[in-house]
């Protein structure tokens, strides 16, 4: 009996230690789900997460980056633009110039997006790429207000995406090196900021806002979400939810593509795609993106 009693006591002690270890781990995980409001609070980013999405001449598209509001503050949203056929005298199309001009002029497809670049800035000459640096030469009309907001990151992400490179971006003003622009230092080449801190975690690339489409509606985009899980819902003109469901990105915890098809009768709708909330409301509200469209 003594041996049995010792064995049971040892097992109980082991269970006691295991139970407290289990509870400690559970508390740690719950604390992580509660979040801090930072874009990283729901995901552990994969170390190889891309910072840019290159232009795809085969599909005639180039990414352009604009600014939009999210529950974690202003973030960069990608819009995919059609490429021009070419320049004058048979010159090849200027993918980077097309993208940068759209950013500087604030030509957004989505009314929820904007540019942080003030009026009076234009591209002075084509963007060049050499010696490991992308060089942007800007023409500036008079003094520019600051602060920059996300303007410089808009430029860096757009230039790198259109050029298909992660090389840093050097900014010239009037053909000369500049020490500052929009109240920010630009004397050294600029690098892309951490995508989990500056990018929206959910982005719809296609269709663009306000288009007419056939049923089933096909949506595609990119998101960085926990366990690759995305929630979606369709709202009618009265803002009533008429369809809802769950879809997945191709990979979790990193920026990865998603695609879904939604059969809908003719009418006007808003489709909202958002990240899941494993904290159950204890953290910041989920990030989402939406598109307004008409089904014919």
C-alpha cells in the first residue's frame, strides 16, 4: 500500500505541475489574442513575407498604393491599374512612371482611398534603376506642407512594386539630392517599412469599386490573417446582410492571395471581406476591405 500511495502522490504532483503549466500557456495565448491595437497583434508574421507585389506585364497590370483608414490607423491599400500600351515613337510602356503619376495625382479607383501627397508635385523625369538604387526625380512647385503621413511609403511601395525590385528609393528634387521632403529626411535612400505595420491586412484587388459584374461575383485580393481565415458578407442597399460565409487565403500568417465566388441576383451590393477576431472582441476591431458593385 505504501508503494501505491507514493506512486499516486507522485502522479498527482506531476498533474499539478502540468496543470499550472497548461494554465500559464493558456493565459499567455489569451493575452496575445487580446491585442494591443497594433497590426501584429493577431498574427506572427512569416519571416519571408513579401514587402512588394511586382507589376505583371503579362496581365497588363501594375500595383499602385494609396492610403485608407483602418481600426489600427491609416494603412496602405493596393489598387491594381491597367498598364499603358506604350510611349511616343514606339517607346516601351513606362510601368513605373504610370504608377508614380497616379500616386502623385491621387487618382484612386476607390473613394475610400486617398493620397497623402499634396498638390504641386509631379514626376520630373523617368524613374531610373542602377547600382542597387531606384531613383525618383520630382518637380516641386513651391514649399510643401508637412507632415508626410504615409506619402513617402506610398512612393516607395509603388516604385518597388512597379519596378519588381526591393532596392531602396532615392528621391531627387529638381534633379538634385534633397535633404528633406514633406518634413521627413530623404538624404538617404528610402526603404519599405514593415508591411505588417503599414499595409492593410485585408485588401480586395478585383473588382474595383463601382463596377457592373455578372453573377457569380468573383473577388480576389490579398490578406495576412490568422490561420488563413477570412470572413465575408454581402449587404444590400438597405445595408442588410443577404449572404455571408468564410473563405481562406492560400497561406496563413503572411500576405497571401484569396479568391471567392458569390452567386447573387441582379441588384446593388457592398461586399465586405474581413479578418477573423480570435480575441472575441477583446482586441482591436478586425481590419476589412469592401467594394461596391452592381450585379446585372
